[in-house]
C-alpha cells in the first residue's frame, strides 16, 4: 500500500498507519508550497542518504546515539530489505566484521515507544509542528517520506535536541548491542569513510573525509555534533549542529533597504532562507500592497492606492514565511512607513519688475526653504535634505529685486517625518524702460524687515542728474509719514525713518524733481509696503 504522509489529509495518514500496526496520535498538515514554489526534491531511486551525525553526544554512549537521515523515493521501502554489505578494511564503517557490525532494525517496545513520545512532546511544547513516527524492522517506509535511523534502541532521548523540528520523520532503531561509535571514533584509521546501504539492486553509497569534519564553532576538527550532509549525487558538506538532530534548521531573515517611503510606489525586499526550499512572501494587509513575486527571495512590493494618504502615515508589513513538511511557518518581517510626499509649488509675480515676488502654493509641508539662483545649476544650489525652517516664513510672498536677464528660484518643502519635494522655476526680468525726460525708476513695492535682510528693505527714488528733489509720502488717511529733499535718503518704512515699521498697505507719494536746467516736474504715485501681516 503506497501513500505519502506529506501530501495526504492527516486523518487518512492516521488510518493507514493504524492499519500498519503503528500507534499514532498526531496531526499532519499538507505541504504549503505549491504551484511555482519549489518543493523539496524527491529521489528518483529507492532512497538517498542525505545526512550522517558522525559524532554524537552523550559521552561514552555516543555510538548508541549516532544517526543517519534518508529521503525515500517514489516507491515504498520495505525496512527488512535494507542491508549493509560486508566490512571492507579501511573503507566501510558499518557492516559485518566491523568494530560495530550492523545488528538489524528493531521492533519497538514500550520503552522505545515512550522515548519517541518524549521527543514528540518536546517538539509540541516548543510550538513546532514536526513529528516522529516509529517504524518497526518489519514495517514500510512510505514513498517520498523522510527517515531517521538511530544506531541503537538504547539511545538517550535527552542527548540531542529535537524541539525545533518542522518535518515528519519516520524513525528506525538499530537493535541494541553496539558499544562503540560507527563513523568516527571506532572504525579504524582510514581518512576516507564510506557508508553503504543496500536495497535489492538499489541503495545508496556516500563517502566523506574524517579530516574535514567540523567542530561546534565550525572550525576543522572532529567534535560532538559533527554532521556530514550529502546531495543526491553524493557531494558532502561538513557542518556541526551541536547536540541537535541532524536536520538543517530552518532560519528565515527578511530585510529591506528602506524603512520609510515618501511618494514612491514600490520598494524592494530581500530574504534569506536556510534549511528548506519552501518559502513565500505574504502581507499583513493585502489592501495596502501586493508582492510582485511571492516565491522569489528578492522581489518588489507594489503599493496600492489606499496605502498612502497625504499627511497620514501608513505602515506596510511584509512577512517572509518558510516551511518544513508541516504547515507551521517560521517567519521574519519588515515594516515600511508609507507617506504621501508634500507638494512644492509657488507663483511668480513680475508685475513690479525688476522687483519679483514669489508666493508659496505648497501643500502638505511644515518646513520649507527657498533657493535663489543666478544660474540654472539648481542641483548644486539647492541640495536635497538637511532642511531648516525658513527665517522668512512670516513673509508670503517673498520679494527680491533682480537685474535684467533669466533667473531661477527653487522651493523645497518637507513634512514632519522628512518626506520632501522640490520645485524650481525660471523667469525673465526685462530691461528697464527709460523715460524720455528722465532716468527715474520708481518701484511700487518694498519689503522692510527687522532686522533688515538686505533685500528690498527701503523705498528709494534713483534720481540720476536731478538738480531739484522733494518727495513726500502719506498714508491712506492723508498723514505725512516721510519727506526727503535728498535723493540719497530713502524711506525705510518707519515714521520719519524712526520707530517701528508702519503697517502694511498702500502709501501715496508726491515727487517734485528737475533735471539739469529743465523746469520742475511733479509726479504722483503709490507704493505698497509689505511688512508684518
């Protein structure tokens, strides 16, 4: 009767094992990796030797606690058909006439069954889903199953840790009677060791070098816990699991290069998984994102529209899950904070050229910085990051006087968590228009400040070649706030240039001037004072 414990419902597995005379009380779950996920490889022949615990723990009783792990192929294997060939000096470590000849496989007793129960309880108490199934010497190993051979009925269940097991292992015990180690300590002096398990015309042979064994710190040397793992082609690799079952431990690690995402639509995740080929990426909330390729260790997470709302932080959590032969996953996760980036924008007002005013129209920002360029090298002029609060945040718009030509200005905006956006715009200041009868150019806006920032702080009338000059400025109620008969003396926005800056608003001026011997002329106009709001 053929069946596969890894790919059948647990109740059916129970029933079949009961029919075989095996007492069970456990729950197996289907292997979760399907479709494009690569499941573990299955031997094409009867079985493959995949691991040997060549140097066991438990002091003088090491020889009774060594282990061999097999992967069974596509057909059931009758345990009674497994044999070990005659010992060949210096080569075969376990066979007839060896220091420890093969004694055959045992039938479970109450004592040995209780040992298996003890190990299963340790696995269950650790919260793992692995399970050990006792198989008698006259029983069968199911097709596609994993098998653990322990070298004596007298093994010590406390000598090795089974608690992190996530596989189902069918356990065979060699009959008791051996007294020494099989694979390292009591099998001759040969450097090359060979293990042969026959099964009719099938079976498997593996070789390893005693000199290549590893200590528990993984340096070269034989020490308790030394293990040799084998590929199906017989290629050995040397490791040391310590006083632990010789099954690769499932280890999962998920990483990402970014923990905060501003205005982007995707991010990368990278995983490492050892001990199993079965893994998959999943999301804590599938309404926020999707994983491009859930069965690739290096993949992308694509954000969905719901994941980002301006001014609100959303956390996207991604899990990397890995499984043995049962359904409980080992997992690791990464969490990325998602926030919509603020929008940097502003307008440019050239109406008072050569005085140019810039008004912010940004959204979602709490910190900003202006960058004023004389050329279009905006990358150098406004580096990204290292934002500082703008000292002119109370002035909106900001006005500056420019010479004729093309100029650039940039605005960088950031929010409270550091997401930023920058926009740069160019503008052209036209050449001044020279009046036919004078060289007077009068601005209509100025921006006094305390302390002065050196940009358009005063209202001045550049009267080139004037022989007469008299300017009087009035507020909207007709009160004179400033007067000067010297074109060099400008108005700083205060009453008679003293005291605090006057309120923002429109002020009226009357200018009387004369050029050379020409008669005195009168000019009336207005100027806007932009001060504190």
